[in-house]
C-alpha cells in the first residue's frame, strides 16, 4: 500500500474534520498528518476556502518525520551527535517527492556520490519500509508521534512569541511553480511568517535534477486533492 492508496479513505475524513474545524475554530493552526499529505493539505485548503476562512499561513502538512529520519540517518552515517544535525527536506511527503538536501546539512558534512544516492533513497522509502514491515497493521507510530509532538511544540513556541522557530512543512508556497511545497518555514504568532528560499539556492546537480523530477508527481497529487474537494460541496 502506498500513501496514495490511502486517498480514498482519508480524503473524506480530512474533508469532514477540516470542515468541523472551519465551523468551530477557524483561526486555529491546522496540522495535517493524514496521508497522502501531498493531497490532503490541498483538500483542507479547498474546504477552508469554501467556508470562507482559508488562511494559508495557518495550514500545515506535517513533514517533520522526513527531517527526523534525514537527521538520524546522516548522524549515524557520519558519526555525528544527532542533536547537532539538521538536514532540510523539501518537496512533499511521498517517495521521490521527499527531497533531503544533503548539501545543506548542518554541521557541514561531505558525502560521496554513492552515499548521497543511498541516503536519499533510504529517507524517501523509510515510511514505506515500516508500512511493509507492519503488513497491514498501520504505519510508523512512535516516530510519527515524535514528529507530530515536535511540530506542535514548535507551533506553540511560535504562538508564544519565540522569534526563532523554524521547521520544514508542506504549505502554500511560491518558492516553485507548484501551489504547495515543503520547505523550511519561519513560524510566528500568525503561522507561517516567512518561507525560507535559501535552501533551494545553490543546489547540487543531483538535487536540482531530483527537484525537477519530483514536480510532476507532486503536481498531480496536489491537483487530485483539489479536484476531489471541488467536486464536493461542503455544507455552509
Ligand atoms: N505525515 C506523516 O509523517 C505520517 C503520517 N501517517 C499517516 O497517519 C495516519 C494514521 O496512521 P496510523 O496511526 O498508522 O493508522 P491507524 O490505522 O493505526 O490509526 C488510524 C486511527 O484513525 C481512526 N479513525 C478512523 N476513521 C476516523 C474518522 N472518521 N475520524 C476520526 N478518526 C478516525 C481509527 O479509529 C484509528 O484509531 C495515516 O493516514 C498514515 O498514513 C503515518 C505516519 C507518518
Ligand atoms: O508511509 C506511510 O503511510 C506512513 C508515513 O507517512 C511515514 O511513515 O512517513
């Protein structure tokens, strides 16, 4: 089962839950973790638009687990302290749409071409690895909970006025030609305060190619979500 197979079940669940959020707490930060995130976030956006309460700064797809995995695998490979490692992961949250930018790893680390290929594929497939290992009994559970807790805590710090909160998230974006894109964002009291474009500048040839390669799949997933939501009329 892929994240996209979950579309038929989760699209309706996300539509209904977000519709309830729109009615009851329209100003809330909304964190969408249900898969396929690449489609469920656009569904949520459409529902909120239909309800007249869409604030793109407050709608987030939770891709934190991709960063957690990237940091972990890089720390293991390079014998670094996990707490020090930070790898931005951009694009989306499925297969090749997950693009770890290893050249932007902090602290700076060098990788052979082979290591880049191996780590990139491992990070992209880590969720599927767990889904297959559990064979129908669900997906990554504890690591998802950890990632969700981290993102929520960051959101709470931002709401509390901390001026130094950055996370990667799948949000409405103008960093590429796609309407939604995961990148590092600065969080503030009102939600997304700024998208951070610098991670996408000065990419290696490998990353640039991977970025172009992921766009058609990500675009199709976004459009699938929008089409689903536009076919339905949410009760006003
Ligand atoms: N974004 C991310 O990093 C990750 C996302 N996921 C996604 O999180 C979701 C949950 O995954 P698991 O916990 O493994 O699934 P699961 O099948 O173990 O749990 C799903 C839960 O949702 C409940 N549920 C079903 N219909 C519902 C409804 N209409 N309203 C409210 N709750 C409902 C079920 O009772 C069940 O407790 C999946 O969509 C999965 O793909 C999982 C791992 C990582
Ligand atoms: O692959 C899945 O359905 C679960 C998931 O999103 C992840 O573990 O990243």
